[in-house]
C-alpha cells in the first residue's frame, strides 16, 4: 500500500517541477507508463475498500488528500494540449465513474467532491469543440435502398426495398444520427448525473482502441462493480446494507459497448462477466433495450459458428459456408429467396395480342404455347392441371403461375436455372409474358402428405423478360429433377 | 493454355471444355479417353485431361484436408501418372505442361507433400505469370495454385534459424499468394456463375485478412475485407460474402474506434463504355474482380456508418437465405442459416441500440420472424424490442396516444401479442413477463399486467430466482393501481390488501430495493397507516438517498395533521427533492404547494413560474423532438422523466386518469375534425398542468383575475381537460359565481365521472345555491367513492346540517374528524 503512495507522490512532484518545454517528452513517455497507472488504479480501489474496512480517520484524511491532488493533476493533464496526457487521464474514466457513483450512493460527500469536480471538468471540456460550440458526433444512417460500395439494392431482392428503407434513403443526408449537443453543466444532481456519466463513457469508448490494455481490464471490473454494487448476497445481518448505484439504460449500453470491445482484446473472461452482470441488472431494472443488447452479446458467444473470442485474433476465424462442405443439397428446400416479388419489365413492349393473353390468364385454364422438345404443354393460370381438385383451392403465392411439365410424365416438373436456352424456347419470344413462374406447392405435402412423387414445388422464378439477365434467374431450388444427363450437367444446386 | 488445335476434334474440344467448365469430370475423362483413342497426336492433351479429371473427381469427393492425406496417397497415383506424362516435352509443345505442373502441385498438396507441391509451382513459374485474361477453367487452376502455395508456405515448418528478414519475406509471399488467390477466385466466380468455390479457395479467401490481423496489421486486414466485399456479388459468392460481411463488421466493432478508423475509398465509375456488360461494375485489371461502382453510392465516412451498412447488408443477405422448409431433412441447413442470420441480428442490436436506432432492430427482428419458427432467442428479442418501442412511445406521447388507434396503443398491442407468442418459448424467463407487465400497466391494462406479474412470480418462486422480489413488487404495483382504479369498495379493499401483502413481501425479500419501499410507503399512505408509511419512506431513502419521490412522500407525511405539522421538515424535504431533481414537475409542484402554506406566497409563485418556464423553454425543441425522437441517440431525458414520474407515484394517478384522457381525446378529435388540429402533445399537457398549478396558487392568494388568466392559458393548450374545467369552476367559486361554477364542475365530471374534487366542489356549489338535495347526493357520491377523504365527510356534515338532519350530520362530522389527521395538508 505504501509503495504506490510513494510512487504517486513522486509522480505528483515530478509534474509540478516540469518546465514548459519538458511537458512534451513527459507526455510521450507517460502514455504507457503502466507503473504509475497501476498505482493510481490502486488508489481508487483502496479508496473503495476503506468503506468496508473502515480505516482509521487519520489514514482516511491522508487518502482524501492524495486523491484530491491526483484529481487535480489528472485534470491539468486533460486540459494540457498533449494528446497523450489527455489519454492518460481518459483511461481512468470508468474507474473514476465507479468510484464516484458508489460514493454518491453511500453519501460520502468528502471523497467524491474532488472526483465530481474532475468529471464535470472533463464533461464540460468534451461537450464543446475547439471553438466553444456544442460538439455533435453524427453519422448518416445507411439505407439498403441506396446502393453502397458493398451492395446493390436490387441484388438483395425487392423485399428489402421497404417503405422505411426508402424513407431512410431520402433522409440519409439530412437527418443524421446524433450524439449531442449536450448542455454544459455547473452542478451534478440526481437528474443529470447519469446523463453526464454516460456522456463521459461515450467519450471514453470512442478512444477504446488507443487506450492502454490495462484500462480495458479496469473498465470491465468497474462495469461489474457498478451494476452489482449492493446486490451481493448478504453474509450476515450485521453488515450494513450497501446502497445500490442508480443506472440508466444509455449508461448500461455504453458499458456493454466497452465490455464488448474488451472481450475481444484480451479480457474475455472479465468482459463476459461484466456483460452478464449488466444483463442481470437490466432484468432487474426492466430495461428492455439493454436486455436486447446483453442477450445479443451472450447469444452471439454461445451460438455463433465462428467469431468466438478464442477462435483466433479478434475472434475471427475461417468459416466455410456449408454449400461448399456438403456437396449435395436437397433441391426442394424453400428459402426466403424462393419468394420473389413480381418485377415489371424495365421496358414494356406492348405487342398486339399479348394484352389479351395477359388478360385471359385468369379465365383460361391453360394456354399452349409453341414449345419445343419435352416442354411442350405449358399451363398458365391458377389451377395446375395435374393437381386435381385439391389444388384448385390451394392458395397460390404469385399473381401468375405457370407449370412446366414433362410431356411424358405430367407429375414431374423440370425447372432449370440459368438455362437461358430453354427459357427462350419456353417463352417463345414473348419473354414478358413469363414474368412470374411459380409452381404451386405440393398439394400432397400440404393436404395429406401421401403421394411423394407428385412433387411440385413452391418456387416462383423471376424471369425478367427478354434481357436475359442470368442473375435474376436464380432459383435456389429446382425440384424433383428427372432430366437427361445433359441437363443434369447444367443444374446448379441451391446455395 | 490448353491449346486449341485446329483439328477435326474441334467439336470434341468444345464438349470437353464445357464439361471442364462445369466440373463434370466423369464426362471429361470419358471424352478425353475417346480423344486419346481417336487422335493419338493429342496424346499429351488427353493425358492431361484424364489426369485432371481423375484428380478433380477425387477431390470433389475427398477434399484436401489432413485426414484425407493417406487416402489421397493411395488413390491419386493414377492421376499423378497421367499428369506427369503431360509434363514431358510433348506436353510442353502441346501447351499443357504448365497446367499439368500446377495440378501436380495441387495433387501433392492433397497428399501432404508440401515441399513437393512448392517445387511444382516453381517449375510452373507461378510467381512470374503475367496478369492477362484467362479462360474460366484456367482462372480456377491458377487461383487454386496460389491458394495452395499459400497453404504450403504456411504449413511448412520454418527452421527456427531463419533470419527475421527471411521470415518476414516468407510471410509477405504467403499473404500475396492468398490475396491473389482471393482476387482470382472472385473473378472466377463472377465469370462462371454456376461454379462453386470449394473449400480450398474459400479458405484462402478468408485466410488473408486473418493473417493480417494476427500480425497486428488491422488496417491491411480491413482493406483486404473491403477489397473482397466491394467485388460484385455472384450466385456462388453469396454465402461467402455473408461470412465476410459479418467478419468485417466484427473486426470494426472489436478493433476500430474513433481516430484509428480510415474510411474506404469508392471505386470511381468507369469513364466511357469500356465495360460492356454493365456500367455499374468496373474492374481494375485482368486479374481483379469487378467491383460495384454505381453512381451515387453510399460510401461510409466513419466506423459507425460502415458497421451499420455492413450489418444491414449482411442481415438482408442472411434473411434472403433463411430456410423456410420445416421438414426434418433440412434441419441442418435451417439451423445454419438461422445461426448466420442470428449472428448478424445480434451484431445489429449491439451496433444500433447504442445510438437509439430501435426501429432498425425492430425491423430486422420482424424480418427474422419468417424463418425463425420456434427460436426462443429471436422471439424473446423481438418481444423485448416491441416492448421497448411501446414504452418509448408511451413516454414521448404520455397518455395522449394511449387509446385505441393511437401510436402507443398500437405499439402496446403489438408488444403484447408478440410476448404472448414468445412466452411459451422461454418458460423460465421471468424478466420478459415483468417487462410485459410493465407495458401493460403503462397502457392501462391492469388486470393483464397483474396476470403477467403473477406468472413471473410463480416462475421465480419455483426456481428461487434473483427476480423474486421484483416479481412481488410488480404484482404489488398492479394491485395498487387496480385499487386506485376501481370504485367498488369491496374490490378496492381486496386489491389494497393484496397489494400490501405483495409489497411487504417484496420489501422483506430485498431490503435494499428503494422502489419496493417507495411503493410500500404509498400504499400505507393510501390506507391511512401513516407511521408505517414513514418507516417505509425512511427505508427507501436509506436505500437511495436521492429518490425524489420518497422525499416528496416524506414531505406529504410531515404535512399531515397527525404528525403535528412539522412544517420545516416538510418544506426542507420538498426543497431537497427539488435540488435532486430540479427538472421534475412533481417535485416543483409539491414544493410550491407547501411554500404556499408555510412559506411566503411569493416563493410559491416563484416556484410555480419556474415550473412553467421548465416547459416553455423547451417549446422549440418540442417540435423537433416529435419526429426525431426515435432516432435521437442517447436521449434518455424522456426515460428519466418517466422514471421519476413512476417514482413520484404518477403511475397510480395515470391508471385512474387513463379513462378521462380517452374521453378528452375523443372530444378533441371530434372538435378538431373540421379544423384538423392535432391532439395536444405530452409537453402541452405538462404546460397546461403547470398553468393550472399557477392558477391554484393565484386562487389561494386571492388573485382571482390572474387565476382566470392562467386557466385561459391552460384551456388554450388542452381545451377538453377535466382539470381545466375543474380549475375554472374553482375560479368561479372564488368569485361566488355558483351557477357558472356548477356548470364547470358538471363539465369536468362529464369528462371524468369519478373526479372526486369536482364532485365535492359540485356539491359545494349546489349547497351554496341552496339545492340541498342535489348537494347531498353529490357529496355522498364523493364519500362513497373515497371513504377515506376527510373533506368529503366534512362537507357532507355541513350539507346535512343545513338539511336539518343533525344526527346524520354529527355522524359525518365524526367521520371527518377521525379522518382529518391522515390527510396531507396541501392535497
């Protein structure tokens, strides 16, 4: 105990004796000075322990004196122009916050005054920029409707072009997601205390990757202590009850953000414990948003195929997609991608005669087009011919359905993907008529589940008319394929 | 590479090429054997093709991993023979030697002889290949060669004596191999949309950035990920891109904050029309994959934007691949797709909620519903998100929306419906039930909320969980609200009883929970047990010294007659509550009321004005906050207000007022039907209440005209509030305009039929008008409504006395006297 006191005293004296021009080099060597940092962390924790063990009064007063000096020095570090010195102060923020909040909860005014002053100072420093204007951290909210360097809206499928996505796109550059502006404060009271400490923690979190690892460790410890303070199982009735520390959702969310970072930067166990503690507390306080995030983090650790902290650096490891490891994938699997909204052709070439066919689809049970080879009879309309009466009442998913059937065996369906040639022959030049191909779900599966060979799938294939864009032909599944070897070669199993 | 001879076997060759491109090796070998027998001059080519076919066919079945090495050594000798044949002079002439060498490298890798493999690559001069357009099959061979070379370099034990420089060089070579391999793979997959990458190529793709991270070069790793992700998607890269998207988002979340981040640079759209297929995609070289380069792209500028766009894209891709088939044969695929989607949804929750982007999370969870049948985690998350949404709504719009058709109502209904489904999936989760209960309470569905809380209680009792005390507390709060809401005496008493039982139990179970003590104090106060209430308040303040609600309760208790009116204590408690929560309406109002009694009226007036300014200074912010509330990050001011409102006992008031609010709303929408005026916002209601409080203070100061002005202000804000009518009635009563006062009180009662104060004052008005029968009826109703109110009985006594019924009047007066002590002075 005495050695770190000694260290701190030396450290205090060293800084006060510094000349103007020496500050820079002092700062440079200071940032990663673990010894002094450890000593200061010790000071804060010892401070904490005096509560439980009730040191003698004299000792207490001495501690408070040191604490005051340290806080003054830390604040002068923070106000100095040296980034390293600012960062040095910053690393203590979680511990300071813990110390402060627990002192407040216990009503120990004497010890927390100096920390409070330091925190107010840092807070007021951080909520304004260099020009004294309120600082705002903001970013644009990306929308899937706008293409980005990582995607194109259409390739994700129209289901993601929701109204809200489009609205977000519209507002992308005007309505930003903001942190701040926050008001400067003169005094901390019960109402603004948690806002101030969340803001401080936010500032701290923005520097996480530059801070010494030691600080991450203490962040986790502080987080755990803050949320479990006063929750310990009582060992005996004689010990005095320790008041709990008040928390707010946004404060807890900041704690989790920091702990998540620490989890993948060497402090897995501590950080996981911190997140679990926060989860427990969030349940206790009934903060649904915090519960979402904590259970998301815990679940992602439990459930994830890869991305575990011990999986490799930063928890990133090679995760092979199953499509490449399992060679065969059943063809009749239905995925979300199997459903396609009907896309109108980019250009509508209205041709005489076609309009009537389009209209008559609902009326006629079948239209035979001039097909070639084995795919001659093409049926359109809602009622699939082979499915007898049962299927007629079966709800179909698209606007138009079309069953392609093998001539010889009506119960088999052949569906090719990316087989442009066949498509062209099927559509017979009138590509835009074949704008939605859908095979109705197997009535047997749905209704009685008996005749397995009556397999018809529930896939709607999007065919975007003449401009045979192969990408839009993707059907993740083609079912019950009974084809000649030549076609078998062309099939792509679902991915 | 594979030379195309101008021979009669041309047709053959196209066939062969086709089978090779489609990886139909059986057919390729067959065709090659025919080729060999038909045209002996193509022997080298045929050997190569047979060797290749056999090798690839084998590898399709047994991927080149460690466990398969022995098998490979056994079974690949034939392929090795053919390929070695193809590397002779004739092979070189036929132009297949290079490919054969590359394939031999692969073969040796499969056999576990890494040095051998490297030797072959050296022979093929792999590292000096020029970057030029390659046929599809060759692309794959070269990509695989680079990948395998990388693996071999990685696998090969480095002698420890090697110099550092050498090691670094070796590592650089390894990474270069992987990077080239990944570029070529992506290009290959873009060109051949039906092909699959295979484990070798896919591992190589993911390996490069991991090596960078391991070596501490975070930025190189991120750049590598970006390289790969900006490449245009093709059918076979979908799964791969999903993984990479997630990984990049994870790396950014776990390793990059603030200043460390460097934003990506967008690929400039191609000038002119060099690219034929689509202008949206550009390629930087013959060995580089095509990249997204649409106009008006979203290019992230900071880490938050990049993480969000990645997670959103990834989540959309994962949702697209979600397997819907429920039959057992797809269970594995379904599980996998669900897990991938979950990983991204979880990341989204982590990245978005911190910024208050709740709608984003809610949307993604709603999408996930489609393919997460029976998945407890998703359902629980969705239920929680729905509750968070509902509660946030309830806070921003106060009770304004809490009616059928309102936004908050909708949100609550939805939240309730979702948790109804989610509950069976998490049979041991008490917290979810408590969250449901608290949403129910705030929407005014008290019975349902109580049912939820009791269900949670049963769960926690069974497993002795940590939330047991809280379950009791919420059940207690429910009954407390029920007691306040109901007007039927037996029900009320029963509910009070149950509430007390639960609250006492909660406080016993967790003597450190200030909220339990606070509600217990309220309950005791309601039931007239003031000493117990004081004890509970003390315990509450011990657990949390700054709980302003408890301080207010303490102030009220001290102001009660039976406490001997400890004025100073009451005043200082209220003042303390005000210092702790200077922006809390409740604290200010209480303080003002007490100041009015025992301090100077001016001080009270000043407090009242401060209260008013609290709401008017934010008037401009109000308009902005309305639409933006959802996106406003870290805005927990509303949260705090609600917290303190709950702590200040507003929840109980709300239960009773909800009904009145609904009528008010109906009137409002009826009146505004033509004018199209929106119902008053929460802030307007707060301001109106502040005006009414001021009016009250003015009345007590005998400044009737000022009070009338205050009421007019309030009426402009909330014209149909029963409180406005009530206060206006008071103003009229103060100037002895009893007819007008009567009308006002009647109006107030029409909106809120059980508003006790209006009822009592109506009785007073009747009494003044000399209509004793009506007066007695009104006052009796009031006394029946709340038998604990001393002033009701006092009024009744007066009315009965005037009606010349002295015995009854005496009884009422006795009741009033007995109850008098229990009433806080300023209420």
